[in-house]
C-alpha cells in the first residue's frame, strides 16, 4: 500500500523547466511537500553557494521531513552540512542537466570547480535520478574521463552510482492542449521554433535552413516562440531581415494559453539542438499538433515511439533540409503524422510520471527509517 511521507523539495533555480518540474510534481504528488527555492537567476552563484543558503533554511523546516529531494544546481555536501540534524535524513539528487556534458563555447575545457561540485553531490546523495537514459550515459562517460584526470588518490564509487541511477522522466502539464485529432496542413504550412536562441540549440543552423527553403521557393510561415538572452540574437535578426513577411510572431508568448494556441496553429516543429537531456519543447509542440523533425541524437530517440522515428528523426542538416523541402512541397506527406505525434506526447503527461517519482521518494523514506541508504 502506498504511503504518504513528509518531503522537502530544494530547487536553487526556480525558473523554466526546473520550476515546471518542481511545481508539477508537488501539485500532483501523494506526499506532503515543502518547497525551498531561490529565484532562477545567476546559475553559477547558485551552484557555488545555494547549498549553504538553502541548507540553513532546511534546518528550520518543521516537522522534520522524512526525505529531501534536491535539484542539481547546488553543492549537496554543503546543503547537508548546513542543514544540521535534518541533513541526516535521506537526500535524493535529481539532475536535469550537468556542467560536464553541457556544450562550451569554443571547445573550452570543463570547469573543474563545477565538475567537482557535481561529483561531490553525487557521492553525497542517498539516491540519484536523471531525466533520460541519454543523460545518464553521457554523464557516466564524462565523469569517467574527469575522474581519470584527478591526481591520486581519486574519489571512488561515483561512476557506479551514476550507472545505477534511476531514469525518471519528468511529466508535462498538457492542460489546455487540444485533443489528438486530424486536421489539414495550413496554407502555407507553419514551422514552429520554440527553443531558446542559444548556442546549444544551434539557432544559426535553423536560420540557414529556413533561408535555403525560401531560396528554393517553398511556401511556409514561421512561429518563432523561443526566449532570448539578447535583445535580438543574430540568427533571429537574419530571419527577420530576409523573411520578415513570413514571420507570424518573433518572441515568446505572453502567457501559457497564448503559447499553446500558437503552437496549435503550427504544422511542423524543428530542433537543431546539440544539447537536450529530455525534450520539453519538442513534446509540447507535438502535443499541440505539430509534426516534429528532430535530430537522431541526444534524448530525442527516447521520447518518440518506434513508429515515428523513421519519419521524424534526421541525421544531418542536409537531411533536415531535404525532408522539410519535400514536406513543404507536398504537405499531405506529413499530415498523417499529426495525430500519432499528439498521442505519443500524451505518454509524457504528469498522470503517468508522478507515480514512479513518488515511489522513489517513498522507498528512500522507508530505507531511512530502517537506517539504510541507496
């Protein structure tokens, strides 16, 4: 019989997918939660100092929790030390991303300080989970290389902990999304981009491809819904300069309802990413009715069922250009994929994901009462 336990969720970066995960889980969980968080900004300082700051707050939580779940942008050893007696309860570490595998501009080396923080946090946790098999395997490879460069004596056991880590994908809130249904493509079809305009998503590649499509005379419009850290990133600026008359919107939606509505008005959703540990944006676009075209790498093969992989995964930018060009010339070729994509996205809804996450927390609490870890 499932038990209800007292749990604390520690999130040092409460924004974006981190916030969606924390709030989505807590709002649907069978457990009793307290959320300790900091604003989603200054991530480098969070990784260095949030453990101490939030550990002091954790020490004051009453009644004492049965288990603590910690997101990865902090030093877990610092948190447990600052939490005092509360630091002795089981602490579970959930990694959305890590700095060992995150792409670095100009092939810069791994920041040893950040890498060491992740290593120590993994060793300080009583349980570890990641959001995809791809993320777990990539982290294990990166840690193996990093540990091999550490002067002896080296920390032991970290690779085994990562390889034994649970894979627990997050859930997605699909409330307000349209029900799976067939509908004809737009005239002309609409291509959606709902990723960040940052280098790990390769927006420059996306810009080059849509410009080539226009040169080939293909008819299409663009929904550019990604967030920006600059006023106008160069790839976005280039698209607006040359294809401005095709752009329906250039900028994030003002509210969730508008975001869903705009995605639901699009036909195709493209990713050119070189960094993706789960795939929130792709799954939201699919759930809204977009047929995805995703690179055959990273976590993308995991989020698509076998029946969609051949049609919706591409290997190279040239392959993506050819696929888009053919589909825009004959939209009837991708239209039958709309409903299967919408149905596939629903498999990632919170109603299917919250149970395994809750079970992970309950099992740790039970082990803690018995004096065990794992």
